[in-house]
C-alpha cells in the first residue's frame, strides 16, 4: 500500500509539470490550430537557459525569470519567422514545420550545451525528503509541483481576467468573430507561442531539477502529447487533468509492470495507453467533437 | 495519364498507348540512357565512396516509398515508419542467422532472398496492426498512434526483447559471408549497389502499377476526401489497411536490404529521427509523386554528404566540429524542411514538372 501511495504522489507531482507543458501546447492549438510537435525542444531550451544562468551564480528564481523572458522573445520570433507564413496551409505542412523546428532547436541546443547530463549545482531544492504521515516525498518533487501549480493558476488567471487573455479566448472560440471585433489574430498567435515557450521552459527547468538535464528531457516534453489527447486537444482543464493522469500512469506502470516487462515500460506506457484510449474516445475527455461534412 | 504535355504530332489511337509508361520515342531513349547510367556507367566509374552514397540513396528511396504511399497517396499521416524498417531488418537477420534452413537452400544461397520476402510480409502485417487505429482516427491522432508504433516497436519490443534472442545482447553481428544471393556473397559496395538498383526498380514499378489499379485510385479518393470516398462505395477501412500493408511491405524490403550493407544491426539504426527523416524526404521531393520520392532522397543524401565534405577540411583546425557535425546535420535538416515547406511547398517534383513543361512547350509556352 505504501508503494502505491508513494508512486501515486510522485506521479501527481510529476504530472503537475506535464500539465504545465501541456497547457502551453493546448494554447497554441486552441488559438492558432497548430499541432506542435516541437514541445520537447521548447522544454529543453528553457531548461538549458535557466541552467546557464543558474550556474553563473544568479539566484534560481531570477534565472527562472530570465529564462521566461528569453522564452517570450524566442516564442514571438518563432511564430513570426516560421509559423506566420503557414496560416491556412494543410495540416501536414504545419505539423512538419514544427518537426523541422524541433530538429533545428535540438541541433542548436546540442551544439551550444553538448549532450552530457548537467545538474543544477548547488542543488536548488534541499535534498532531504519530507515526511507526511506514511508518505516520504522528495522536496524536489514537492516544490516543483507547487511551482507548477502556481504557474498554472497564474496562466489560467491571465486567460480569465486580463484583456489579452480574453482576446485569446475569443480567437480560440471563433476567429472570424474575434477579428471583426478588432482582435488582432497575429498578436494572439504570437502571444500563444510566447506563453507556450515560457510554460515549457519552466516545465523543463523543473524536470531538469529532478533528474539532471540532458537531451532526454526533451523526450519527457513529448509526453504532453498523450496528455493532451487524453484531455481533449482544445480543452485547458483537460490538459491539466490529462497531464496529471499521464504522470500517475507512468509512475504506476514503472512500479508495477516493470516486473513483468523489464526494460522501458515507463517510457512506453503513456503512448500505449494513449492508443487504447484513442480507440474508444477519439476526442478525449473534454475535446470538441467536430462533425465532418463533405 | 501523363501530366506532361505531349509534343506536336504525337497522337494516341488506343487506350494502351494512352496508358503506356513511356509514351514517346524520346522518353524511351531517355529511360534507356538512365538504365545504362544505373547499370553500366556508375558501377564502372564510381569509386567505393560514391557507391556507398548511392546505396544510402537507394535505402532512403526504399524507405520513403512506403511513407509516400501512406502520406502522399492515401493521406494517412505517419511518423513511425522506421519501426517497419526495423521489423524488416530484424526479421531478415533472425531468419538468416537463426532459422534452421534445409541444406540445399543454403547451398543455393536462397536463405537471404527468401528472408527478404518473409521480412516484407512480417513487416507488412506489423504495419497493419498499427494501422488498425486508422479505422477510427485520422489526421493528428493517427500521427500519435504511428508515433506510438515507433516507440513500442523499436524502443521496447526490439530493444528489450528481440535483441536478446540468442543471447547476443544489444547488437546482432552479421559475419561476412552470411548475406548471400545465389552464388554471390554480398560483400562489396558494388554488389550491394546492384542489389539496391534492382530492388528499387522492382519496388518503384510495383508501386507505380499498383497506384493505377483499382486500389490505387481508391487510395487517392480516400486522400482527397475520405467521406466522399466512402459514399462512393469504397471500403475505406479495407483500403487504408491495404495501404498500410503495402507500405510496411516495402519498408520491410528496405530494412532487409539494409542489413547487407552493415556489419552489425542494432535498434539504434532505426531511431524516431529516421521516421521523421523519411517524411522530410517526401516533403522535399514532393508529396504525391513517386519520382518526387527519388528526387527527395537524392537531394537529402547528397546535401548531407556535401555538408560533411565541406565540414571535414575545417575539422583539422577546429577538431570540435567533427564531433558537432551530427548536431549541425540535425539543425540543417530541420531548417531545410522548414524552408521547403515555406518557400517550395510543392517540392522538387513540381519544379521538375515545370522545367519539363517549359522545354516541351518552348518557345510558345502560353
């Protein structure tokens, strides 16, 4: 029972980070209809930037802030240079441009920072675990979860209450109507990418704190895809719930299935689960069901 | 049939002429020259390095043909094709190394050719298994399921289980002399080259003819609008699965071919990168055209080799470059895909078509 509870809590904590990254993904999709396969690389960039600042001796919170700013700039640049020209092109072109971007970013990251695993030194979060009743939780997980939740709340608040957020919601809901009411769609697209970059960067930084930072963190960023499919592609609450579910499932699979299928069950389980889920509920938990017409 | 304009005074009098592949004497001459180039000129004059580049091009073409069929003709987006190449390669290797062949088959050198066919069939069936979700989902969701195919097949089943067969650990080494067709042991680049040319020609002819059969027309109908296709009475599930089977079949041939060119096979030969690379090849070559696949493969391999040649001389002064070349290649590939999609969305095949028409219609192109 203890093992179960432990994996459950760890899963929820890691899932919080996935939820944060998934939120960025859903935003891009909702606002501009771009299915982004470069999410893993966005997490990598943000994580490496904040790691570089941190190893220069800048306090963690400040370096996180810097990586947010750089993520914002990079997001707007990416949207302007690459995605802006592809509005209205077929789905394959747009997806493959994000794939191209992912290679480009990955190559650049490897060129600048190399492929060795790097860790945040000195450790950002204290190493000794916290005990809550029977549970033992690493502080890294706990604080990462807290940070992820705080950011999630900030982002959701941004959408609900600020003028920009409302403009984004309007565009996501009905682009034509939003345009006719004076919302600049290009501005909304750029903001969506900027926010996705920032969310992914924070997510990557937190993930990098847990296990050290190398290229495989980009693979963890890819796990948002099962998460968003689970929640429904265009649902913000779906992304959050999906992210947490995927985190839990991944850890449960690692704990219980590893005995029967030794090896990389933990990495594969989310994708297998996703395929099975897709067969029964192709639109996810809260995604819109589009009725297709000829 | 043909999308190019025929020259003046060439008229078709019956349907066989209209459906012929090589419609004019000029085209026939051109094709014979091409065959001469492939079978005589290149083997005679190319050195081992050029041949190895050619083999790589051939492998890319074979791999990308299946992707072209799925994406370009049937509209089923796939990002996991390397999995089927891996299945083909591993099936063929296992059959050659582990299967108790009857003595006379071994003596006649038939083990490898039979294993190629078996690999193609196994790979096709495996592909159908992962094509099953296409009955219910499409577009982006299908991309996800094919990605799952890649991760499950290569990173899990093959890396963790298949690689362990025979207690070999991670990689299967292929001792020299095991890959044998008839009396010939495939050991030099030249022999691999001949095998490659024959396989590519067979696959291209097979696929091209399949595409103008009933099944091929059904695939194009599904690509253009699957709901209309269903309304017109096409069994779309059957045809989608057939497309997956044929794509996996060709992928299996590609994988089984590739083991003749490498000394040891490991699952790291078939990363997700390779799946994306194949999709990149058809995007650059042109979606929905077979010669686009060939152009794309030639372009990508030659450009990457050229990049390597350009980087090598610099490596003496900057040794770090040699190590970083892989990353430069990755970044260049990414940028190339983006640039092609933004500036040349129809690919090289479209440009080729324009050039051809320019000369066909010259000097009155209006």
